[in-house]
C-alpha cells in the first residue's frame, strides 16, 4: 500500500509539474516569429483569410505571423511539412476541406493523418459553393437541371476545381441525393471551369462563393443554388439546394481552420484559440470575410475536432459511393 501511494504521489507530482511547465511555456509564447503554412497559392479564399487573421495576431502578440504558401499535390506537401514540424507553437497549418477531410477518403496512403498528426485550434470559416450556369443557358433553375439530367443520363456536365476537390465531391453528393448521373469534368482550379461554363462548353460549375460571386453579380452567370444549409446574405434570392429541390440534408461547404502539430502544449493551443476567436469578432475582419461569401465559425478546439470527424466520415461515404480514388 505504501509503495502504491508513493507511485501515485510521484505521478501526481509529474502531472502537476507538466501543467506548470506548460503554463510557463504558454506565458512566454510567442517569443519568435510564427509560420502559418497554407496548402494553396496566393489569392484564394484561404490565403485571404490566413493573411487577414495573421496580421491581426501579429499585432496582438508583437511577433511576426508569416503566411507561407506551399501549394501542390492536393495539399499533401503543406500538410506533411506541418505534421513533421516541432510541436512548439511556431508552425501552424491552415487546414482545409480538401487536404484534411477529402484526401483521406480518396487516397489509399498519405504521409499524414488528419486526426493523429494535428491538434485542432479553431474552425474559422465555412465557404459555400454556388451552382452556376451561363446567363444565356436554357437552364433556368436547379429543378430543371435535375430533370434534364434524369432525361439524359451522363450527358449533363459539371465542372470542378479538380479530381478529388470539394466541388468534385459536392457534385457527386448532388448526383446521389437527386438520383441522377451528371458527368464530372475536372479543371485545375475554379477559374478555368468558370471560363468553360461561361462559354457553355460545360453545363454547370460548382465554384466557391469567392470565385463565382463576381460573375453572378455582373450578370454573366446565373446562380441556381448555394450548397450551404442557409442562404447567403450576399445572394439572398438564391435558394439552397434543399429549397430548390424540396429535399433535406444537402450540404457541401469548403472550410478553413487552424491546426498545430500534435503534441503542442494545450496551454498554447488555448492561447491561440482565444486570440483567433477575438479576431473573428472584429467587425472589420468579419465584414471582409463575409464579403467573400464566407460564413464566420469560431469556437473551441473540441468543437473543431467534432466537426472534422463528421466531415471525414461524410466525405468517405460520398467518395466510396461514387468510387472516387486518386491512387
């Protein structure tokens, strides 16, 4: 019994020492520049979001928060780099739908594990897609599109930002839930898919709200639906997929959040989370993000973890059903 009590006391002491050590580490952190690794090139929704928030955090912490764009291989390059980084709070990943929730569903082997190699900090935004067609297209609404797809299986085409992209899987989810078979046409990003839908080489495209909204606002594209659960304030007259088709449960949104290498001090994660949430409440930042079609998220690391697990499960079901593989 005495031996058991000595062991228990030693363990309690180690736990207390670790907690005190983490608190001290968090108090000193940050003491050097922080690197935010982004799996996309400059200019996109994730890049704009990362730079907006990094600038605000740099002001708050008095240390540089530098965005490092590391595009390539569907986000694998950036994710692998962060997974192998030191868990000291100085390397942060801008996590996204494709690399962190879809890649595990479409690749048999990855050099990172979305759950085991990263610790969630905060989900910052969700960005709906817009189902669009050319303004002079005969397709007037989503219900008509689905009727055409049922009448002509495989002849209606939809463009995506690439094989395995969020827009690809969003189209497959629509196929499944609407009971149709539209043919997928992959592009290298939203821009070329929009060029071809404008020229009516394809019937529809599913760009992010950031990429598609300028064309909708200019009148060059007709928005058939948004892929979120609720309508976008910036496009109040455009229905959701559920509203347009009279179904329930369709949702396909791009999203962005911040993660750190697994093993990073919980005290540092808590400090990061608090500052991100504070920044997301700033009216100037909120207005800029919402102008891109983004919806503000925020919340706890635990909430982000729950969200990520649900996304992993959902997109694996969709990929398996549509037999989407990138091996």
